[in-house]
C-alpha cells in the first residue's frame, strides 16, 4: 500500500546523481557552458520517448487506459510539464516527470551556489530548503485537511514546490559525498546502511498509514527521503553499487529500459486487466499469475522496444554531439 514512496527514493537518487554530474562539469568548463550541456543532454534523454508515449495516449487512449478523448487543456498541461499542478487524468505517473523537469531547469543555479560556497555550507542550505518544503506542506495540511487521497495528492503531494524536498536532500548527499575523502570507517557505513534500510522497509510494509493522517504522511514523506539519502550515502561509500552491477546482469538490462518502463508501465495495468478478465472470468484478477505475466511481459516488451527504436539511437547521437563540441 505504501509502494508509492518509491517516487521519493527516485527523487533522492536523481538529486544525488545529477549533482555529482554537475560538480564534475563545472570543474571542467564555465557555468553557462555546463548548464547548456546539461539541459541538452536531458532533452535528448527525456523528450523523444515522452512525446511518443504522450502522442499514443492522445490518439488512442482506449487501447491502454479505456478513457475517452483527451481534452486540449490536459494535452497542453502535459506538453508544458505542468501536470503536477493541473491533476493529470490520463498520464498520472508523469506528475513526477513534471517535477523533475522543473528541477532540471533550476539545478544549474544550484551549481552556481556550489562554485561560490563550501560543500558543507551548500549541503546545509539544501537540507534547510527541504525542511522549508516540509513546513509549507504542514501549514497547508493544518485544519482543515483534505478530505480524500485524490485531493491530498494533487494539492500537497504532486506540485513541484511541495515535492522538491527529496530532490534537495539528494543534492545535499551529492554535495557531501566525496570519494576522495571518506573519513568514516566502513563498518559505521554498514551500520548506517542497515539502520536506514530497516526503517525504510518497515515504512513500506506498514499498515496504510496514509488513510489515518495526511499530516503524519507529509512528515513521513520527508523522513523516508532522509533515510534514503543516508542509505545512498553509505551504500556509495561502501561501493555496493559496483558490486551489485558486476554480479547481476539483469540490473543492467532494467537500467537501460528504466525510463521507457516508467513511461509505459501504468498504461499496461489496464490493458492487462482487460485481457485477464476475458481469460479468467474471475474477480480476483490482482492475485492471478496470468495477470502479472501479461502485465510484466507486455510492459517490459514495450519499454524495450521504445529503448531500442527511440532512446538508444538518440543517446548515441547525443554522445557523439557532445564529443564533437568538446573536440
């Protein structure tokens, strides 16, 4: 029931990785050049696959979602990445991409701070800003609270300015983390990793606490992001990511198709449900192996096709353009 917290894990990880990239970029070239290169690389990665999936959902929503025609206002919101503020009705998971896109626009200005402040000062600023986001959510959720989850989601959970705390905490980790200067002994990083992951798993497996208190939920969102930040810092200090990558080939496959899979996975839920209902003639579809086989198989196949046909060629083009500009 609490699996949606995975979005916070993604936000923290995204803030961490992109901050690390920008830190390296601003060391090699002027800030404006680094920002332009960063935006260009993000555009190559994000826009083509997104626009193709958006176009398919626009012209044939009934194939995947069983919805009616998409109105012009919804389409405009998705083209401008404003669906986190305008409550998407047909491409719901893309609210997090809308949040990411705004973060991409602002991130180089964070790098501007990094060039003029010490790492410690910048990291403290990012943590402080994330606490300000938490405080803003708390003020909004003070009586009267939203009356249902949908209102809570689109009023408090999705809007960029209220969802950016995870990305800011990821930036703080990216600033504090320095592979050349890890002063804490590995055994303590192992303790931190075990402690943070244990609480993360407990939160994921707990009763659906979202139904009890929206105010508590808002605080737990921030706490979950903070624990994820600790886990990422400790895991990278122990270089677990290298050990996992070298031993699990399947992780490389899902890393390649992760973005296309993010774009298509939600649509194939309804597609698979409809087929499973026709095959099983039963009510307990969610527990059926047939549903999960159809759903995972179709979603992964579509994501892989999108990666091979669209994403991979454009990423190669992006890298060749980048190398040409550097030369």
